[in-house]
C-alpha cells in the first residue's frame, strides 16, 4: 500500500472488535513514524499517551458512569472547548457538509436520528470498543500553530496505522472528561488533552461502519492563482 492508497483507504470507524488487541510494539512503532510529521521550526510539540489493557478498561467504566448522567454541559470538563453550531455560522459550506454527513449516515444505516444518536453515545461511553486509545496533548502555553503540528502528527499516525491493516477514529470523546483522564492516566496539569485516536481492528459488519463520508470536489474549495 502506497501513501495515496492509504489516504483513500483510511476511514473513521465507529465500532471495533475489542478482542483484537494491538501489540505495544506496533503502537510504539506507529508513534515513532508519526513523529516524522512536520512542525514549526522542528519544535515537535506533541505529547502522547497510549492507553490500553486494564487502564483502558478502567477508563471505559468511568466513561460509562459519566455518560449515564449525560454529556457535559458546554463541554465544560474538557481542556479544549468543543465547538458549538454557532462556531460554524459564518461558514455555511461547513454546516451543509455536517448536515449531509448526518443525512448520509441515517440513509445508509436505516436508523432514525434518535437511534443513531443513541449508538454514538453508547460508542463514546465504551470508546467504541477499541482496544487502545492514543491521547494527543499539547503544553497549554503553545500557540495555535502547534495545533496544526499536532494535527499533522495525528494524520501521519492514522495513515501509518492504515498501512498496517489497522483502523482508527480521531475523536473528541476521549477528551470529554479531561479531569478524569488527567488523574487516571497521569497527564500533567500543564498539558491540554486535545483529542484521542481510537485504534484497533474494526468490526466491518457493524452497522455504524457501513456509511462512507462524502467528500467535496476541489471545485468546491480550491482557488488557483497564477
């Protein structure tokens, strides 16, 4: 599989097979590969915590308890505020894409909006049954540019995972209860938990993995000036 093939093959999966674990050596290798990502002046600002085994099982138990009480109001337990729909109001193209994403998922799965939302909530509470989760963090003093660097790290990690036949899902879910994550994982208070990447082998027959996201054509977002 070459790079372009990996880009097209990568897909955000929302149901994993928990019994199909990922060896620690493979996780370490993927993190090392991701560390080749570009960054401002080679600052390499990323801090990475990989959670698996008994510790991940404990986190899942805590997440189920918290999710049973409902999603945090205004994401007020996260280090990085999650976006609300008002954040997209000046970019109607983004709103249209998000609306179409949801429409496509319910069309393909045959689920109602409520049923789909319930499965998403259950997935967040159980880390989508992934056998491992990679927490991506940044020091709280860093600028917006470092967030780009962390995004490049995450994408490189996921493409490398795809090449090895693994599946991933970058998500805000692991960061929802940052207070718990800091304590349980041992992430220092001066680091912000930006997001998590679930990783494992997907349950390809699961209904939540049936839809494929629709992507814009370059004509919808590309301007070439010469």
